[in-house]
């Protein structure tokens, strides 16, 4: 059966969904998005995603859509009608579609935001085979714009990074600026040295990950030592463990960085334990 999607107030079969060719996301990448995980038919970390969406809209001076306060119910309805057990709900809000292309923002009193949501079914999301063997990453130069803390739809370079990794026989790429790791193409990056988890501190240089916040909170509650600071690619290659976090991968162990195999080449105890804690605790608080 075709998916039911949401477009500007209407629930539609995906084949009937349409957005204007003048939508600014299409013309200018002028939009933001969120992806919320679904486990057992319930939404994970929804409040965090909604808060970050509100911040992203504010940072770009995009008007909150009229349906903003109804987004939880819209998410739940899409999960219900599409029978999503495990999976994702993708939400995109753009500045809307003016009558013609123009670099200047349209009048928000005249042009309202475009809102699109759709689901993706991912059976067994919590039991990903990749999490049991770990992933390999390569390092690439970070040449993105300077406001990476805003979750915009400007995803061309991260997509190129994914393809660079694929061409190199790896699974993903970590982006490097001035010798230091910023983040992965679609995730936050971490290393483990001794008994310490190290991840870059929050700033405009990285996305303020919702999963990141939850995982660090759980780590500290479990009496794990956490340092939020820049770390170099050389430190990463010399680490005992590494991992990434995101809404779609939860906690994903990294077993190789460029040519350097970490530990014995299998997921380490810290990343394995954090994944267990995250999945367990997230299920308790899912909505």
C-alpha cells in the first residue's frame, strides 16, 4: 500500500502529494527538518526534536507553521495510518513558495511555511546488524557553512561525504576542520580513551544532537566520565573505542578510522553499554 503523507494540512497518498516548484527549499535550500525515531509504535525524544525545530526556525527567521502545536498528533496519526512499528518520521518546514524566484525573503504574512511529513518503516531498528559489528569511517575536509547548529536541508556536502566513504569501502565519513573532528555526515562523533568519553563541545560548528544530549545524560547517570572538547583525527585513530549517535542509528560503534583499526576491531564495551541503556531508557519515555 502507498504511504500516507502530510502536506500543508492534508493527509494524502504519497503519489498525490505535491509541492510548488517555487518552494524555497527547492530553489534555495531554505528550510529545516527533523527526524524522529519510532520504536514499538511510539516516538522517541519527541520534545527534544520539537524544541530544536523551534530553535532552527527562529535562527532562520522562518515563521512557525500554524500546525506547530499539533505536530505531535500529526506524527502519531502518520505512525498509526502507516502501521509503523519501528522506523522514522521525517518533518520538513520551509519558508514556503512565493509567486516567483527571488533571493529576498517573501512577506511571511502572505507566504506561509510549507510543512511536509512522511514515515519510513525500519523493522528491527533497535537491533541493527551494523551495531553488532561496528562501522568504518574515513576522514574528509569539512567545507560546510558556518551555522551547522541549525538543522537545515542543505545536505549536499554530507551526501557527497557518504559517497566518498562508500567509494573508499567505508560506511561513513567524519569531517575535519583544522585537524579536529567536527562531526559525522549525519551524526555526532565520539571517542573513548581509557575510561573517558570525549566529544566536541556544543557550538555553531556542530549540530546540537537530540540523541547526543540523551546519551551524554545517560552516560553521566551511569557514572561514566565525559569530556566535551575538541579532539583531533590523530586522537581518534589512537582511541580505544569510537562511536556516533543520531536519531536513526542511536549509538553506533565505530571500529575503524581511516586505516586505523580501533581496539580489536569489534565494538567496545562503552559503546555497547551506552546503546543498551539508550534503547532501554528511550522505550520507557517514548510517546
